[in-house]
C-alpha cells in the first residue's frame, strides 16, 4: 500500500500555486491517507489539520465513497451531459438540493469552485436579461475575497497577487466592498466579531455610485477562508441581504469552503440565517474524492431563465463536458449519505466549542497576533517578520509538517479546518503541535 513511488523526474509537473523551484529542491509528497491521517512517501504519519484543502470533511479513504466510485466506474464511466443525462445526476442534485436553504433547490453542476463562481456570475447575467433588465451587468466583490482563478473569479476576487499579472484583462465592470478585517476592533474574537456591521453599508454607497439598476450581483464568501479566515461581523450578512433585496441585485454566497458542515450546518447561509439567491459549492460536496462543484439557484432565478424562450430552445448556453460526471455524482451521493448517517454536521457543531477553546489557548504563544474562529475553522495570524511578509507563516507550516501536522497558511495566517471526524484528543494535538512549533520559529 505505502510503497514509495519512484520519482526520477520532477520537472514535467508544473505545480499550481506552489513555489516550484523551492518545492522540487525538497519535495513533500503524500502517498496515502485514511481517516484523520496522511502518510508521506517517506512513510511518516501526518495529522490532517486542513481536510486536505478544505475538502475531506468525512475523513480520508471512506469505504462507502470508494465503493460508490468503483461501482459507478464499472457501470457507467461517462455520459454526455448535453441533451443527455444519467440517473445518478438527478439523484445527486436532489440530495444536494435537500441540504440547501429553502428555495435554493435548482442545482447546476460544475467541476470546481472556480467553475462554480463563473457559472454563478453567468446565471446572474442571464437572469437579469431574461427579465428584460439586460442593463444589469456589474458585479460587486470584496477586497481579499477568493473566488477561484477563472477570469470572472479573479475579477470579483480581491487577492492582489492573484490579479496582478492579469490585471490588464479582468472583467471591466466590477467594484469591491471593503474587507471586514480590523484587529484594532476585533482582535481575538470568538465567533462573529461585534464590530463591523456598518461595513456592509458601503454596498449602498457603491451601488448608488454605479446606479443600482446597472448592478447584476454581489458575491462574497460568508466566511472568507483562503485569504486567512475572516469571520463576518454580527449583522453584516443580514445588511448585505437587505441592500441587495432593496435594489433587485442577486446575492451570491460563495460557499466552496463553508458548504457541507464546516460551520456545523449544511451551509453558512443556514448557520448565519441569511439566504442568498445563488450559492456556489465544491470541495466537500463529495469529500474531495472526484472533482465536482455546483451552483444552487433560487426557483425565481431558475424559472426566469428556464421558463424563457421557445420550449425546444436551450435556455442557458453554458455547461461543462464533465458536468454531473457519473463518478463525481456517485461519490456525492455516498458522501452526503455518510454526512447524514454519521451526523457529521452535528458533530462539527458539538466540537466547535472545544475547537474554539483549543485555538484561543494559543493567545500567548510566540508571534501570535490574532486568533479567530467559527465552527471548525480557525485562523491564527502571526506577526510578520520585518521586511519578509509570509516568511514566518511558511516556516511555521514547514515545521508543522516536519512535526507530523498538515495545516494551511496564507501569508502569515495559519488556517485550520480539520475533517469533521476529528476527535477532541486530536484537536488538542493540532494546537499543541502549533504551540511547540511557534516556540521554535524565528
Ligand atoms: N471560492 C472559494 C470561496 C474558495 O475557497 C474557490 C472558489 C475555487 O475553487 P477551486 O475548486 O477552483 O480551487 C475556492 C477554493 C487555501 C485555498 O489556501 C483555498 C481554495 C483553493 C486553494 C487554496 O485556502 N479554495
Ligand atoms: N476547449 C476545447 C477545444 C473543447 O472542445 C472543449 C470542450 O469540448 C473545451 C475547451 C471545454 O472543456 P470542458 O467542457 O471540459 O470545460
């Protein structure tokens, strides 16, 4: 099982979002995974503090998911999704729909979060056009937002490094809300910070500036993950919802990270009690096992588009070769069944206070500047090293890896998002390891 792969050429694989030269000089290779643990190619055990990359909510190597994928591959490997379909796609969509906030029960399948974001932006445009409001073309994102890497996603996104090289060719009609991160007011918040709801009022100003009748959609992550775990201030999402409703603007929640139990509910929309018009998902939709994403649309949006035009006309000119791929869909069904039969969202909810206490116990650890958390997500922000932002985060990540713990880092913020099957003892191990590691970080 754990035989070492023989690798004599690392040059062909151009790695994504990786310092390729640095990595290939000292590669970190994962060979297998089960439950809460990876094994590296040199046969070391790694506790998974990040659910892979926010994906593997039911833990690794789940027999039920493996069996579903295997059986599906042997039964129907591929089916064209345009003007054709297969039963598993409908079953998966119905199961996903049942977990969405009431009314968001029309599911468009994609293969990634980035594709889900591009799809949602296009649905918003098509919706307005179908209603005779084709002048609504502008999108509002948010500073520091991560919405994947498509041209749509980086345009509405607010991660400067992800936009820089492409800045001459982003979508033209986009503006951004301010982000909500302010340590002067919100340092060491547990759950939603009390300060910052007024930042949502910036939307009213932006919308007025552009003329509300030209704005198609607002897109935000309910909890911003990739940028370093930013939790929405109390009342903030509610205000965004009110302003969008008032002006007829589509509100998109990008739940690629928060979907499927990360906050202890099926969605962040349910957790925060705010329902968007479109909700993007990916990752934990099938435990990260086969590439899959999706967009949940409200009936109003779906019906405006699908009810439009001649009965034999294709209503929405969009889709992917692998939309609702049989293996991904089968894995999705098995995954959602597991989440339910093992009560994993409830488990995440029940573990959240332990997780919060364990994270915040590092308040006095070396270099720690802020700790923030909600559900089974936490961010620990470190003071940046003078003149070298990100260097300390990278060193901490590397030393955690050497100490048998996989975490994620963005700049100098360490991110924690373990599989929802994590035990209390393992939560303790995650943060104990980080404390010890930080003591040795320069
Ligand atoms: N939206 C959000 C909110 C995401 O978090 C995407 C879209 C894009 O999904 P795909 O499947 O196209 O990667 C994401 C992805 C990190 C990290 O370091 C997070 C993501 C991807 C890679 C790294 O936290 N999230
Ligand atoms: N490029 C070419 C030449 C194609 O033929 C296709 C799909 O048929 C694509 C890109 C899009 O691929 P996908 O549907 O997998 O996104």
